[in-house]
C-alpha cells in the first residue's frame, strides 16, 4: 500500500468516511474482542446491582440474559446493515434521518452517553480509593471520594497526552482483568456466604407488582445495551461482512454485559446495602489484604476503561466543526470538562442516580434506533445516497431544510415522550403498559412509526430527503417532465417523459 | 471545519497567498471523500449484507429466546 493510500485510509477512519470492503480487515474474532472489551467494565457490577432491587437470583438471571438479547435486536437492525454496507460510523449513519446538520444530535448523544459512563467509572475509582483507605484503618473524610475521582480524570488526561494511536489495544486486557475480577468476586461471595443464601435472597426493593419487577429487570439491560449504539458503527465499519459481524456483536456486546452483570447482581442480593458495587463489600468479604488488592485491580481496570472512553468521546467531538480545530489535548480536556465538577463535588449524589442515567440511555437511543430501522428498511429500500451523507449544499440529498429534518426530530421527541410516559426516570414509577412491554420497546416502535407516517405525509410531497422513489408514479413522471430537457418542437417525447401523460 | 466546508473554501479562497498549502490539502481531502462516495456505491466494494437466514436467526436469538427465558422465569 502506498503512502498516499495509507494516508487516505487514515483520513477515512478518523473522519467517518466510507471504507470499501477491500480496506476492512477485521475478522469476526477482532470484532468480538473489541465488542466484549467495550461492554465489559466495572459498570457491569452496578448494572447487575440495579436488577437486584427488583428480582431474586433465579428470575433475575433469566431477566438479565433476556434484556441483553432484546437490546441487541434494535442495535443490530439499526446499525449493522447500514454501517456494514457503507463502512460508515454511527453518527454519519443518522444523516439520512436527521439531516446533514441535524445529525449533530447523535454526536451530542454519543458525547452524553460516553461522558456518563466515564463519570460513573471516575466515581468508582474514588469510592475504591475510599475503601482502600478504610482497609488500612484510616477513616477518610467525605471529600476523598470526589478528590480521588478528580485525580483519576487527571491521570486519564495524562495517559492521553501522547495522542490516540497508542491506546487502541487497551480494551482486551481490561476486559480480561474485569472478567477475572468478576469471577473472583463471585467466588468470594459463594465461599463466604454460601449458594443457599444467594438462592434464597429476596429482591432488595421490589415493586408491589410481580410484572413490574420483571419488566424493570429486563428494561435495565435493554437500556444498558441500547447505549452500545454509540460504539457499534465504529466497530462494524472495520469488518468486510455484516454476516461475520452479527454474532460477535450479539455475544460480545449483548451477552458480554449480561454475563458480566451477574456478579454485581448476586452481590446486590446477598449484600443489599452494596447495590452490587464491589468497592462497598470487597474488604468485608475478602479481608483487608485480598480486599485491598482487588480494589487496586478495580482502579486499574477503571483507569484503562476511562482512557478508552475519553478517547472515544474526543474522537466523537472532533466531528463537530469548531472542535476539529482544537489541539488533541484541548479536545480530551473538553471531553471530560463536566466530569471535573460532577465527580469532584457530587460523586455520591450522582452515583445514587445511576438508574436515571440508565433511563436516559433508553430515552435517547431507543427512538434513534426505531427511526433508523423504519427509514432504512421500510422507506429507503436499504439504499443510501453516499454523496448525500456529506453534501451540505442545497443539492444534497439529506439537506432537508437548512440541514435539518423536522420529521426526524418530531419522531425522536415522540419516542422520548412515550418513554417518559411509561417510566419516570427519576422516581422509577411506571404506567401501564410498562409491565408488559417495558419502556424502550414501545419508544422504539412509536418513533419508527411517527417517522414512517411523517415521511409519507410531509417529506415525500415536499420532495425532501431523497424519497423520490416513494412518490406516486404519475407525480414522479410529471416532476421528471418538469426537470427534463425541453423537447424540440415536433420531436418525439424523450425516454424519461413518456407520452402517455 | 469539515472536508465539505474545506472544499468550498478551497474553491473560493484557493488563490490567496500564504494559504495555498492548506487549501490544497483541503481540496485533496474533499477529492478523496468524493472518490470514496463514488466507490462505495458500487456493489462489489460494499460490505457483504446480511442474508434472509441471518435475519431469521437474529429474530430467534433476540426475540424468541428472550420470550422463552421470560416465560420460564415466570413459571417459578
């Protein structure tokens, strides 16, 4: 490969441009490794811990696995066909639905979700530090958690100073470390407390309705897995075949979180005050020496994960026009700027609202998936205008109105409203039919339905968004006549303007 | 500034002294983007798609199996 070709491919990778099949070299194993490295981190403990509020061990295990798989249905349908076909990332794949400028919404969502996960991990590091000090007999003041979390942010920035290139292989060893941690935690729990205690443990704070508990347990995993929307396009576009990417995605991202969450789920059941958070029980169950060693592992694993997370967030931000002019270090600082305040001042309050963050993921990414699925499969016949994805001129296929597609935004809002109606993300109180369908699934369907109807009623008649193929035949032919060449007087009709009209 | 904007600017400002190199880069980036867009519309250069049987197995794995898991869990 020549230097020019290498440079061109590098530019394509960094900017989210299409990659041809011949340029993509990731095997199914590569995709699986990256997917599982993305999914498995210490956040799995608190995802599982959240399920322990609603369900006991046996039903909870099944709910965790079911929710993991359901979430992946929408991720796979929304992104795998389009990103696999055109070699583009998640954010670019939304330009046909939100417009070439409106797709900034997806960049904001990616930024919000990666920032949220990073903040959770920074606070994790602070809580682990706090527990380590307690293991040494020190009783740290309350501000230590926030201060240690901020120190974690600074360490992540320091690790990223040399640039992004050296960080690409961080993921797999961190995933292995976290998996080992999960196995050790499960062993400690079983060894210390016994299987019987685990099997007979009750849910920590169940709702009155058995169906609501089930729906809540499944919903936690569906929403968690919907957040992989932000990462999936970037993974899929490196593989030459969507077929070879499907199972690595389902098992790596989907079941990876599901299985990874079980340790936190069981811990949440047998140590109800922990919420699945290992920083709150490792000293208690492992003793001072083993507990402190494991907590150091937690910090190392978290640091590795947040470095990759901040890197992803920074790459996403560089898609924004103004940010792309900043230096790399300034971009990484921007990627974590809100974390300084949130982690430093409100670590415990934010950590306690983890459920709200999970709901935010479902609120935001569910509607996006629904809109993309309806558009790509039902309206566009699985074909995009590749030039239109990057064309901001008036002639661009996805220009709509000033670069924004109002139908996309109204559909997104409809999906958000449906989610919020079914499940209050602050109080976690729910309304019927949440107990039968959860909140994310109806949100996906309503957003997709509104987009479909809105496109038929607004975009097709207005001839915006490259939906000309959906126009009634007579109208399409009349418009072809309008834009076709003027026929010579007395000449026969051209091929595009049949004389039947 | 993204490549599309750079192309536009390269066209407008390309003759200004002292900025020729930058705008040459911008123009070549935009040319590369346009080339890629043309290439990716060719069937042979696109990623291989999912087949009908892949969609069937996807539905089995992400719809039917979860339904079975939920039913089994509720039997207890």
